C-alpha cells in the first residue's frame, strides 16, 4: 500500500467512525499517532478530552465580571484575540467568551487569576480549532486539571522529576546543567504550563496536541521535554564558555523551531523514551504533580522514601516493578519492549549470601572506601558481566542498572556513594531500588 493509499484509508475510516459515533477507544485506535485533519480536529479533541461524558456548570455562569483582577483578565483576553486575527466585529464576542471562561473557572475553583498561569496560551489552540464556547470551557478545564502540573512554580515537583528523567537518559547533559545551576524550572516552565503553546507556532502546537490528547498520558509532556533536551545536547554542551543566562535563553526557545512536519517524529521519540524508562514514578507522583486543583498541596507526599523528590539521587524503582520486569523477561513476547534491569546488589557479602534476587550481581559497597582498588576491579567485572548477559540474552538481565541496598540507612550511605560514582562516570540508565532488599 502506498503512503497516499494509507492516508486515504485511515481518513475514510475516521470519517465513517465519526459518522457512526463510535466510542473514544475505537476512535483513538484509528487516529493514534497521527496529526488530525483540520475539519475534524475540534470534534476529536472534544472526544479525547472526555467532553461527551462531562457535566459542565459553565451554562450557569452569572455573567458578573467582578474578580479583583478582572482588568488583568480582560487585558489578557484582548491580547489573545488579537493573535487570532479575527474580523473586528467578531473580536468583541470572542473576548467576552474567553473572559467568561476564565472568570467562571476562577469563581468555581476559588482561584486568583494570574497572567503567569498562561491560560491564554492554553485556550488559544481551542479557539483556533473553532470549538463552540461550551466545548472550549470543558476542554480548557480538562487540560488544566489533567495535563498541566498543579505546582508549576519555581521548585515544583514536576521539575525535579524532569531532571531525574534527564539524568537517567543523558547523565552527561544533566551533570553539565547541574554544574551551571540550571534547573528545569528556569527553562521549561512555559513548556509545561502551556503544553508548548506559549513557545511553539500555533500550527505546530495544534499538531502536537492532536497526538498528545490521543496518548491520554499527563506525563507525556515530560518525555516531549526530554526529547527536546536530548536532541539539543551537542548545541548545549558546546556552550561551556557561555553565561548561564544565555544557556537558559537558548534552552527556553528550542521548541520554537518545531514545525508541523517534525511533530510525528517528535512524539514517536517521546514514546521511545517512555518505553525505556522505569514506570514507578507514575504511581508515586501522579497525584502529587497532576492532581486536581481541589486537592491540597503535594509537599507531604512529594517524597522518595524519607527524602523529598528534590533530594532523590536518581530515579527510584519499586520492588514490584523490579520483580515484574524479571518475570516479564521470561514471559513477554520478543516484539514487546520493556525495561530490562541488571540488578546490582550492594549489600555486605553475608547478607547477599543469605538471600538475593536471581541474576543479581554482587558489588559490596563498603569496598569503595575500604579497598578502592578491589572496588574498581569489581566494577570492571560488573560491566563485563552485564555485556555478556545482554549479549547472551540471559533471562532477567538488561541494560538498565538497578542498585539494591539493604534498606537500612547506615549501610545504604555506602550504596548512595556507589550510585553517585556511577553517575559521575555519566553511566546511563541508573536507578535505585526503593527501600532496599527488605
């Protein structure tokens, strides 16, 4: 089948599905990973964002515009509508619609409106898609409450997680940015608060959203951000002599170069990194980062064990995921990819000999201080054993290094030193078992 025939086939299937009113899962099965036709975009976004299943109280808006910051809301709405380039007679109506959406949302959620929240950038593509006013409200509400991080100010948990993901996949780039004290909240705030709408062209943003909403994964924005960083690594690493301010400026503006033609590959790469990343963080931090605005702040649960996420040494992995991964490598078909761990048990010899996971490589962490030469020899043996295990496709062994301690703080101080030494070597795919062996 030629590319033209394939395009024609899926478009016919899409039009038939929309006409018949199939459910959202069937629809996504047809459109998955594709940039949508302009004429169907509004309808498909609405379906993907659960519009047909949501009750909206927007029809009950009292049309009273009396927020304390109402003049700021109105000014942002006028600026937004000017970007759309509507005819003059339409502008007043559109400004009123958007002001109603923002005002009603603030009132029902008891929020203070701030321009820095970038709501105008979120609603811009919805307006450009030519949605009805009540559909725009429902989609705006869903994007805000499902896909935009709750705590997106300086120091928010989402930025610490993005840093850990970068450290996992590109430790050299992560270490370089850390050495310059350039944290993700200094360059990625507009990416995450607007799902790239504030920095990409409108056409490119709408193409990204086409695929984004089909993914139904709030963490997808982090992997898109990861792709941007990894793709720009050479450009960034060459800026060693530049000021931190210039590096931040360059990083912030990178998504502006994204074109509609780039979007499919951009999103495919994000999916590749998702497959290559342990998934424990999803369960641990989903409600902390993307929970409803009705929830309290996430500081209490924003932790890895006893440490706040900001102090995590590397990506945490649960015992459940480690055991599941070992089992899956025995039972999963070869054409389905999953994270394969190479387990490094860093407990003292007596504990390791008393019981350990199958195929776990023993590396006594105390050797690092007591016998440095023996430790380096053991590390060389570790990498050799890993290469042989991966080459021979040994069940339960993979490319991803997962370090396991005892779970006792005093002993695991050595384990953390070992993990840090691997990170200093710019070793890729380094994680740490949560709570250790016990």
